[in-house]
DNA sequence: TTGTATGCGTTATCAT
DNA sequence: ATGATAACGCATACAA
C-alpha cells in the first residue's frame, strides 16, 4: 500500500480511503490512486485488515461431514444467505460426533472467524465448553442447555407426524430404524421419542422387536438394518404372526441404505413395506421408490442461523455484549413430504418396458409432478414452528 | 500474550516460545507459563500470527456446490489430507460454472488463503486469469492451458472403458446421457469423446438419436433425459427398429436421475437397459440397482492436490518462486466398478417378499459383497494414470 | 481534503 | 536461557 501511495504521490491513508471507498477523497486523487492500484496489481492484506479491524468477515460452519447430503444441502443454503450479507462461509468438517474433542478443535480453529454455526449431531451439549464471548449458533437437537443461540429441529413432532402418517396409510406394525434410546438428547432418543409418542397416542406401545439399530446414521448401517428387517418380515410371515408393514428411518440416508438392504432380500417398497425418512435430502424425491420424508425448511433454517449469528457478532463488541444477550431458541418449520414409499399401490406397476399411454415431455413432467406431490399431507403434518 | 508474560514474570517472547512449543525454554519457566496460559484462558490471535508469518495456514477448496455428492466426497478426502499436514481447509462454493465471474470471485476471496484448490467444471480455463504468484491447483478437466498445476480426470479413458464394458456385456445400441459436444474441453465434450472413441474402435459411429441431453448435470436433468430415453425405447420397439439397450451417463448424479426417469416410464435397469455412470459417488453402491461407475481414486486425488499446492506454497516465498516453477499435470488413477446396473440378469429376481434361503447377518453380508463386486472389471478397465 | 503518528498481537533478530 | 526491539500491513484519531 505504501508503494502505491508513493507512486501516486499520496499517503497510505489516502490509498486506504480509496480502497475502502470512503468519502473525503477528491475525484482527481481518487483517479490517480485507482490507476496505480490497477497497475501495481495491489491486493489488500486481509490479515492486516483483520488484525486492525478485529473481525475477519468470515463465519465458520462446522458440519459432521462434507459428504453427508443433508449437511451439503444445508451448507449451500447458509452460504447463499451469508453471501447476501457480505459474509463468507468457510465450511469445516468435524469428522464425526466425538463430542468434547471435536468441539474443542472446532472452537480453537474458529478463532479467526467472526462466528461459528455449529451442527451438533448426537454430541453432548454439556461438553461444549464454549467461551461465552465467542459468537456461536448451534444447529441441531432440541432443548439446549448451553448458553448459546440455538436453531433446533422439531425432532419429536416430525417423527410423530411421520408415524401417524404411516398409520393413516393403514400400517399396523411400524418399525423404527435408528439408534438406541439414551437419557441425553440425541437425534436417536428424540426421534425415537416421536415414534413412541405416535404409537402411544394410538393406544400402542413400543415393541422392542420392531427397533432396528442404525446408530451410525450411514447408508451402510441402514443397509444392515434393512437386512435384519427383511429377515424379521420373513420369519413373521413364516410363523404366521403379523409382520412389520412399515418403517420410519431416522434419516433419509439411513432410509436409502435400508431400501438397498431390503432389496437385497427381495422386499419391495411400498408393496411389502411402507417407508418414511427424515431430512428430505434432495435425493429423496429421485429414489425409486420416491422417499416420503419429514422436510425441515432449510432456507428458513439458514436465514435464521445467519441472522442470529450476525446479531450476536454485532453485540459482541458493544458493552454488555454477546455474553449478556438473552439466549434464543427457535424451531425449524417443517412439513411432511408424502411420496411413493409410503403410498400403498393399487395395482402393481411391474416391469413393463412399453407404457401404454402416450408421453410427451409435457406429460412426462405432469407424471413426475404426480409422483412428487402424490398426496396432500394430513393436517397434522403441515408446517409448524415459531418463525419469530 | 503480554498479560500472560507479565503474570508469569517473563517476556512475551518466552510466552511465544512456549505457545509454539519451541526449544530453548527451561522446564521451570515453561511450567510457569503453561500455568498462566491455562488460567488466563489465553488464545492465540490468528490474524496477528498470520500478519507476522505471512501465511494463514488455511487452504481454500472451491467446489461448484456443497450439495453435489461427488464434491462432498472429494472435500472430505482433501480435508483429511490437509489436516495431516497441519493445514485447515475452508470449502467454498462457486455456485455454478459461470466462468469468468465466479473465477474472479473465487480468486479475490481466496486472498487470505495460502493457496487454493479449484474445481473447475465446464468453465473455460482461458478465462481463469490467475495472478501467477498465487498458489493454485486446478482439479478437473484435462489438458490445461493455464499456468497452474493440474490434477486431471481421465475423462476420455474412463468413459471409453465404460462404453467398452457395456459392449462386452452385449449392448449394441448405447446411449449417451450428457451435455453437448463443444470445441473447448468440458466434462461433456471429453466424456462424449470417450464414448465416441469406444464406438469407433468397434467400427461404429455416433448416432445422434442416441444422444440424450443432460447439460445441467443434475438429478433433474438426468430424470428428464431418462424420460426421453424411455420414449425412444418404446418408439423403437413399436416401430420394430433396434432400441437402445444401454446408456452411459456423464455422472452418477445424472445416472441417478435417469434411473428415476426411466422408472417413471416403467423401464427397468438392467433388465431393459444397462447403465453405467461416472464418479462412483458413495451412493452408487447403494442404489437399486447398484450403479456401475467409473471410479476415480479420490484419496489419491486429494493427496496429490494437497502435495502440489503445498509445494507451490513453499516455493512462492523463495527467489524464483511459485511463478517460475514448472507446471505439473497429473492424471487421476481410476478403475471401473461393475455392479448390478450393467450386469444382465439371468433370472428375474422379482418381488418375492420371502427369500427362499436362510439368512444370518453373516450370510447377508456375503450376499451384499456379491452385489458390490459382482464381477471383475475387464483388463482394459483396471487402474491407470501417472502417479508420478 | 490529506497527512502523521500510533498501535493491533505476534515473531525474527540480535543481545544479554 | 531469556529479553528488548522492530516490523508485518493496515486503520483510527487527530493534526494540518
């Protein structure tokens, strides 16, 4: 910058003013400086500016893994949202849910970010020893005991709606594919809670034989659970007892794996079994069969998360700043997307290579739409959440 | 740091030495400083350190979209690789392939990174006006005219192997699902080139009627292509001319969409049509049917990309640094993963809810393995690439 | 409208 | 083994 100043015959301060487009610079001088700026190929040293200004203009986003579709989709929305507010988003992965360690790493790593949006998955919130001065917004499970803002998923309500929907579709023995129940609030315990509450409302209890473990929340664990579920269906039918006729998977990713696992054993969805997932990842609508899913409003989530974080960043400078602000807790609006996987078929489609009806691109689109919004969600499953 | 120094009765320099674990500090003093460090809750100011050291310890990774599975997978590998070398990775999304603009944005944004790994998709490399002093490694298409290191996909070879494989499986009319041919090197033109070259080697030409557009490289565009392909199959059969019996999709994501589009019209894979994709995204093995795919070695890719970038970062300080180093061009090793989607079935599995054979978890695993490595890739499709 | 002095938190260098 | 000093590149405060 001093080079540019010398070449333009002004002081570095004037150059700084030009670069940052501040008023108080004559048009003539500005022109000269701009010219020099271009010629010299000058570029701001961001570190120096950060050092001086005390902020970096980037917010961090910590997700469990870059390769998890749900978080990929979330990251996209958050990046879009932050862009609009002049912030950059740097996405990091926490690797897994190794509570304390990962959280600590995340935190220390985030020190040069202005703030952090942290997706916690199955991690003990108590272990999150966040310095109360650092702006953080938590994303994820419900009922947050920490002193940090929190945008939370309606895990219980969403899961309940999914199971109620399955019952409305005629399902009588509904399996749960997910992790074990735990005292602390994890994705597993909460969504299992919703499953239980739907059953209890129908006057039923949870049959342990209908709980199929997929604690890892991966496609592979879903597949293995699918294998076990298929075997249970077979056994039940052979032994003449009622077989599972539906399943709620804790995650679309798990559901995807389960779909594969069931197929491995010749069990088809929705003919043999109805299936609903959670997250409504972009892939859900494209699976065969298209996967019904509890769909959190990701655009809303991204907007609120960024807004809350920016508010806290703004407050963290001023007296009685970040630490004293009241903690906010908001719940993500959601809906239930009903697709093929939970819609009992009237007549088997079969593998007919040549469809009977004529199809143009337009009619194909219409057909596709019919698949995507096959059915209006029941009233209990419409959007909810306090978008305060 | 000066607070800590004062409290510990030493100089800031000594504190710095302790913090950075440098030699030349007596055990006694180190203990005292460490204690103060802990008590005071001190944390390094990264901006200041960066200002002083001249580098940030962060490398950027620019991908088209956070929500593209292939790049999610890639990001995961790169993050792992960089971690091992003490670097952090910040992932940003370029939004799309808007050549010049996006590249410029990326570049300016990357200024406080030590370097950038840039995934270019369908973007004109010529438009990438990169300041030759900034360390960049390009990831993506082949034959790079820019003055930057480049780790490239074996687009032609991989595509050719896929199509050859389809022919070996008995396919006679192989469709291409992807974007249009262009003079410049895009993912479309290159993979189409491989498709063409495989056909020509078999003494055939490219039939324009077998080119199904999916230029957007999304699930949705794949689905629409699937619709058109299904209609072509129907028409051909009705009119008694040979129908497409296989397809090569430019990307697994497109293949996934195509699978859905075909299913919309009752066309099943592999019974009615064989299908191979490209990228071998994690989902490929879990699709029903499991998707055959050209599988680039992502771990290798990540390692080389990071290594090349770090070399260039290292050189950029020294005299005759980054700009003068010779540009490196390497090709990613790959293999062909053959799965169900390109394996003609002997006897139709059908939708039998109760499999005949007994299944334990173990035998289920065995069955799964059988699916995953259903067949050894032909010799022409084994790993290749100059891992120099 | 423009310039000067000063300091942000850290580390390299040189001295002790 | 430890400390004093200067400097990294910029922006705030104030003087001119």
